[in-house]
C-alpha cells in the first residue's frame, strides 16, 4: 500500500469519525456518516477538489460497494416475523421514499448544474 493510498484512507476515516463525533456531541438528528459526508464535501469545495489518493480510494470503495450491502441483506432473513407484521408500512415507505428521494436528487442536481454553469460562465467572461 502506497503512502498516497494511505492518506486517502485516512482522509475518509477522519471525516467519518468527525461526523460521528459531531453528530453525537451536538445530538443532531443526522447520522454521523451523513454528517461526515457533508463535512467532506465542504472540505473538498474549500480545498479545490479531490486529491489523487482520495480519488483512488474512493473509486476502489465504489467498485466494491455492493459487498457492503451483503450483511444487511442477510440480516433481513432474521427479521421475517417483523416483516410479516409490518409489511404495509414498509411497503408504503419504500414506494413513497424512493420516488421522493429520486425527485429531490434530480432537482438538486439540476440546480447545482445551473449554478456551476453560471459561475463558470461568469469566470470566463468576467
């Protein structure tokens, strides 16, 4: 493992732990991992982009992301009684939450693309 790869891993772990600590310390209604991602995005915006080591580690994590879902999928088998009892709320939550999150993500992406296009246009003409 190169030192560059190690610094990418340390960066991801730092923001994960920082998000957990802040979420717990401030009793935020946001999970620590989400808080860590928000802080990482802010850091990347302020620092001017993604470093090569962080990019390498992130691409590796994304490539094997499906493996991280296996424990959760296996755990569902042990919750069959709960699933049978709560099938209606679970189904409704999935049917409502999925389209809502897709729409919110699409609207946010459109807004960000327009904002960055406007900023890059100002930078080229200003």
